[in-house]
C-alpha cells in the first residue's frame, strides 16, 4: 500500500518500510503533490479569512484543539495589527496543508513533527518558529481500555508521518508489543475516523482532540488507561516557515504575529481556568465548526493533557522524536536540528512580557 505523498517517493506499509525511489520517481512524486494541491485548491478551495498587505503572512491550519491559538490570535487581533496582515487559510487534512506549504501557497503552517522532518530531508528549507501547545491527543479503544489488550489490534492514526504514530509505538513498546508484528497502525482521515470505528475497520484510535471526545460521545470508543498522564508534555506539531519569510524587512511583522500567538495562548488558558473555556468555544465555531459544548468539555477536562503556551521546542525532545522516526524508517537520514531552529528574529524581551 502506498502511504507516502512526498517528493522522495518512499513507500511505507503499516509496520514496515520498503525502499527509497529513484531520482525520476522523486521528481514525479513531487509533481503529483503539486498537481493534487492545485486541483484541490481549484475545486475544493480552503476557507480563507484574508487581510492583505506587503508584510502579510498566509497562515494555514487544520481544525484541531491544538491549533486553537492560530484562530484565537486572528479573531482577537486581526484589526489591531500595525506591522502585519494575516491571511488565515483552513485545510481539512495535514496532507493538503503540507502540500500547500511545500509549493509556497502559504507562509506558515502548524505541522506534525515527522512531516517537518521529512520536508527538511527532501531538501526544502524550513525553520521551526515555535510551538503553541503540548499534549492534546487521546488514545481510545473499542471495547477495551488497557494497554495489554492491543495485541492483534489495528490502530487508526492521522498519518504514518504523524507524531501520534511515533507516540503510540513508544507507548506500546513498554508492554513489549512489536510494531507491525503484534499490532498495526494505519492512516485514517479526520473526516472518516468515526465511520471506521463504527464499521469495525479499526480497533483503536490515537487522534488529536476533539476526535476522541467525538468517539466517546458516539459510544464508539473509550479512553485507554489514564491516557492523559502518558504524553502530557508531548509535542504533536510545531509552527514552521521558510527562511524567506524571516527576511529582515519582514521581521517586525513576524514578531508582531508571534506576540499575538503568545497572547492567544494566555487568553485560552485564562478562559479555561476562569470561564470554563466558554469564550474559546465560541471563537472557534466559525473557523473550526465544532460543537461549542464539545469543545468546552474537552478543554475543561484537559483532554490529552493539553496546555497552551508559546515556546521554542526543546532541542533534546525534538532529537528524540527524530531518532524514533529514523528507527521506524520514516526518515532515512538525520536532520540538522540547529538549522531547523536557526531563526533568531524575535524580540524575546517583549515575548516574555506577553507570556507573563
């Protein structure tokens, strides 16, 4: 089964890696990515909330609890920016978000770590701006809630190049279960996860919120043993951009937007702690389209141990995720983490004041 849509044309089966393609296959694969993206853009245009100017940022997002700071920042501050104008673009999957980033259709994206690593591995210049959250994904079982019951199970994840895939492999290794032999993970689209559970095509899911909440509300799955404390500090995705976005005449615009993101994280945390997430649940509705009560409940319960705070990801933590991706043959070669983190454009004095 072909599970990769990258320009390197690598082929990945659930639980196994095959081989790297030829240079011709690489070019063909990347061309397919570009074609798919533009067909998608023409016929299924993503929702765009646009403000345009010379110092503009086109920000792509996928509707997930972990990406709330992007829409809260936009909703709260878009009319008050002095140096930047933001175009907020909604995508339905990480595949289309990745494709848009690869071809330069957006400037900033919040992408899973393994996807970021694979973009860098393919020779595309990318820089990590930071992270707006930790945690936020739930492991759910169909009719069982113990890690010891995963033998022989098929687990749905957002993608084989998702942080959730790396984390579930790490988690189940603690029970001596072997990836690809004792259990399998398969990619399931966000919009079909509930149908796959109901049809019995998968026995478990490890997905970002609110999809775990949706599965439980529909009585299709149950949380696996105290999941919220397992990866409460996990980095599921990071904000990335290209070096040309960080050019000198655009740095103040980027700084202003990052400060707005930091303020949005503070806003969300305060809203959860003082108003039971009521304001955030209302703000997300036109951008995410999720039920307010579902969002509020997920945030109040800190599902998946989610926390919102803007920070630079810990280099050692990123290195650990990178090593696991290499071990699983999702990547073939190491990535220079110093290059990924080499932006140095932000006014950290102002950032610290914002975060307090």
